[in-house]
C-alpha cells in the first residue's frame, strides 16, 4: 500500500509498477497512520509519504503499524521531497527487479571499538550456527576497511548492510565519520537495505534530513532502518539475532524479516523507523558477491573477541 499526496504518487509510479508485478498495490491519499487500520487488512506493507517538515519520529509510531485485526504490518516513511522521490523510486524499482532468489550478500559493519566488534562477531556467530549462512557474508568492520573502500563496496550490489556503533543524525561515527553523501555520490548499485543498529540516525536533530532518510532518498538503498532516539544495545542486539535467524530461514524482504525477528520486548524496536520501501528485497545483484569480494578488506592481525 502507498499512502501519498497525488503529486508524490506520480513520482513513485516506477516503484508501484515494479511491485505490481508481484502483488496488487493500493494507492491512497494522505491520511494519518492512526486512520489506516481498516485499510491495512491484508496488506504486506505500507509506505507513507507526507509533509517534508515532519520528522520520522512523529510521522510513524514505529517500524510497524497494526491493522484492524491486530496484525503487524511493516511501515516505511519518506518525506515528500520532490524530485528526490523519483530518484528513490528508480533505485527501489531496480532492486525489486533483481533476479536472485536468496538474501545477501550481507556486510557486517562496526565501529573500531571492542564493544561493537563483539556485537558484529556475535551476529556473525549467530549466522554460522546452522553451518553457515546460505549467502555471502562480508566482514567490513572498521579495523579492516577504509571509508572510501567501504563506500565503494556498499555500492557493489549488496542485499543488506548492518552497522553496529555510535551514530548521529548526520551519519555513523565509525570509519572516521560516514555521511550520506559518501554513498549517494558513489556510482554503482543501490543496497537492498541498510540497517543502523545505533542511536539517532533517523533523527532530524540539527539536520535537514536524517542520515537514513538521505541515504534512501538519494537512491543509495531501497530501504533503511534507523533510530529516532537513543537505543539500548542489548535489546537491539536481540532483535538483530532474530533477524539473523530470519535470513538463514530464507526471508528476503526487509519489513517481514524485521517483524519475524521482533523479540517479546517491544522496546527493542520502538525507537526505530523504516525509511523507504518496507518490502525492499534483501538481495543483491547477480554479480554483487564477486564485486564485493574484490573490495580491499584484509583481516585484522588479532582475532575477533
């Protein structure tokens, strides 16, 4: 489902048509998320586009809405920023057309601090518990790769990238400060989705657009997940471990994977928002794994702990 003003819906026509190859799409005019419960019955996901002055924090209550039957429906947000919506739609439609049946490649990213390296290692270990993930896994933590090589690698045709570390409304603290323009300005393929498991990357505090909004509107990813406030890393990590299980079980879409991964404590997901397509495929290009394998990212001299 798309909820958007008429002019914005025109800008997103390419994305609507790409989705219509797999499922029917309803396009509704502007309305508050709280008024969508009846319309969401049977929906796989909803993208809400609204006033550009609304920040992600106030635009949606979380990464899911609930339909009239109480079922969680993944919900994405984008501000009505034209003509950037057209560029986003082209990139997201491009991701939808990828002819790959499994998720990945997946890049694990983190700040160069023991705490965050351990979180990335824990995610890596969870993915390996069933004999290894059924997709290429890249360890691009910041002791292994430069910011320039990371920016290039993230445009090589990946399905998913997950970052653990400090975050700000303007971007990641890791990699000597990664900002949206480092990714948007790179040629190459859009990510399926980018997840920032950190504070504030979907917050508008002292920025025009949050990092997660800018990455998506700039066409660097079909979907992004960021937080509008500070987050608890323990509860967030439980969510990510559930995501690892969902990926290993073959889930290939952003929102449904997040819903399947939700831990019993709703506080884990409450600060987060989905920016862009909530049904973004977590799949890369057919050549994405080969291109990513050529990105310089040598192993560190010490073992991960």
